[in-house]
C-alpha cells in the first residue's frame, strides 16, 4: 500500500480511521475531481490526453454489469495483477470505477475460492493465478480512503478465501511459500525467467501442475503478494472488530515473510530468485526484486544492500529510464527489445508500482528521478504505450496505443512531482519548481467532501492553502511539506537529489530558511 506504514497501522486506529471517512461512494462523486493546469503547453496537452485515454478505457465487459478501467492498447480486459491497483490510482477521477475494478474479481470468484486471473471480452481466465499487487491491499486502501463498509466486508471475505485457495493448491511442496506453475502466473510474458516453461497450466486449470520442467517453483514475488495480502487482511479484521482473526493474519504474514527471506534471498547477490523443484536457484535478476520490496517484505538493512548492489546500480536496474524488467548486466537481457517483453524493457506497470516501495524505504529523491524520466519519455512519444527501452527512453511501437498504465503514470507522477496528495490523515505538498508542470502550475484537490487544498506556483515559489486559508509560502527550492488535514505543518522531506535551502513562511509567522538534505525528514 502506497505510503502506509504497515506496523503502525496494525498497532492502532484502523476502525477509527475507517469510521472517519465512512460514506457511500457513488459515480456522482466523479464530478468533484483533482484540477491541474500549467502554462507549459506540452505537459498540459499530454496530461489532458492521458485523462482522455483513461476515460476511453472505462468500458463494460462480459460477466459483470458495471464499468471498469480496462488495460487498454492490446488488452481488452482487466487483470488481477494490476487492474485493482490501477483502479485505486484512478479513484480520484472515477471512484465508482476504482470500486468496480475490485468487485469484478469478487463477483467472479469460484465456489472453491479461486479468483480469476482476468476478465477479458473472451473469457474469465482460470489457467494461471497472475497476481502482483495484492487485491486485498488495494481493496483495503480504497475502503479505508472512502469509508466503504460494503467493499471492506466483501474484500475481507473474498480475499480470505483466496488465501485459503492458494495455500491448498499452490503449496504442494508444503513449504508455506507460494508456487509458480507457469509463465503467466507472474505475468512475465516473454521473460527469460520462464524460458522453456508453459505459458498456462494444462486445460487452463491453475490447479494442474504442468509435467516436468523442474516445476513447481517457489516464487518470491508470488509469496510476497500473499504476504502483502495477509497484512491487509489483518488490517481489515481490525476494522471489522475481529481481533482474534487480526492476530492470526498478522502471524501468518510474518511467517511467510521470514520464509521468503530465508529460502529465496541470496545476500551476496542482493537478489531474490525462484527455487525450482530440484532445489536450484533460477539466477536471473529480474523485477522480482522490486515486487518483493513493493510489499515491504525486507527490512531496511536488507533493502539497503539490494539498493546498493542491484536496484540503484546503474549497471543493473537504475538505468537512464528505470526500472528494466531484467538487469542491464544480466546475460539474459533480451535485445533487440520485442513487443510485450519482460525480458529487459522498462514497463509502465513497474513504474506505476514504484512509489509503493521507494517511499516506504525512504528514497523519495530517487523516486523523483524515475518519475521525471518517465514523464519526459511519455511526452516525447505521446501515444501511451506499454514499455520503453531503458537506455534510450524510446517506446516500443507495437500494437495500438492507449495503454492505461502509461496514462496513469503521467497523471499520478504529475501530482507526485509538483502537486498535492492526500495520505491517510495528512496532506502532502510536493513543492518542486523545476518540472514544466510547475510553470504557472495550479493544483487543487477536494477531500473530506467539503474541503479542498490548493497550491499555486509563480516565478519565485508556491503558495499553499486549505479552504482558501493560507498554509504556507515556500520559495527557493524543492521540498515536501506534510501537514495535517487542516494545514498545520508536521514535517519537511528532502525530495531532491541535492541539498535544498528553502524559505518558508507559515501563517502568522515570519519567513525562515531551512536546509533539507536528500531523503531527510525534518520534524516541525
């Protein structure tokens, strides 16, 4: 969950926080949406086209009677690995669609607990499990943010049954970790990680193990998805007043977290690998690493080792356009880059997921670099495609344009770079004058139904306000200010890759100067 401290939330406040925002969510809420404008014509035009792509990709699918946000481009459907997360990112613009991108999977869940891997125009796919961002985590974050009791209860029931199904049918070796049976289980189409393996399970039945091939594999990313789901289930249980079940889910989460590290992490490489049925590691360094971090599986010291050796290593994953799906220096990197390739291309899906872990592990300054590069590449190309070359930033021109994750990257990153974001009980003000989005930039968001926050840029800095009441004036550089929902200041965060000295004037206070280092937090 983006921006959420799992341990703190488990220790207190879940039910109270849910109650605070409890209200029904209706399509009519879509009329009150975030507003952004800039004097930079290129950024404005790309942002507006991204919104148009997303609006066009809100469609009806068979087997479900409400509109959902489909993947777009080549993909006429919604997938478990990404559809719920994409809906969550889009919720400010279409809360009904965000909700439906979860409910479609719960509605199609089978009697035995299996959640389909997708709902496409042609079928609801049952031949793989294909999960990355846990639907339990995104459902919980959406329910908490909107006070949606019905979604909370449905998510808790469905995701509990899904966890049971995974342990019944994808723990055949009895290790407690989740097993991969085929390529599509992890959504890694055309990846050397799964070279020679079948795409789907026999008979399109995800319970059936393909013969031989060294299967099943213990998969760190699939197991991490279950870990993240269990953390969310513990939070949901707390909000529902089920203390005994909360403790059980928390225990199960910690158990699988430890197993992932003990069995699938190679410290000298700073990497996680699949372990096949013969006890051999599949030593291909892939975006599995960022997926494990996405669920906050590793401790900060382990993360720092991974960060140094792999994730922030320009020879491996910190490319000119992060993050490649295979490390640049891995011999298995596939060139020339083909279409739909998890064999090296930097994927929009991976970029969209990056804030979920770079913020958690205290790297907002480096996240800014990734966001800027992706926004630059999307503006140059302008067609919203699936993947780009990590070295050049050139998108692969294969198939139709209009890929939802790329459009969401442009929208979400605009607000994360230079706008305002609502995070639990806080407002996050990202004052960054240098991206073109900030040139004459005006950002405003509604929150708590009857309130709004606004930030206006001019040539010297930015003015911040809540309900037209002055919060702060910041000049001279880049910084993040976090306030409570009424605008009372809490802390500054360094979101630039260099030390920034800023001038800040809060309401009824004289201006003062503050220096903030990269990734530093200064409490106020």
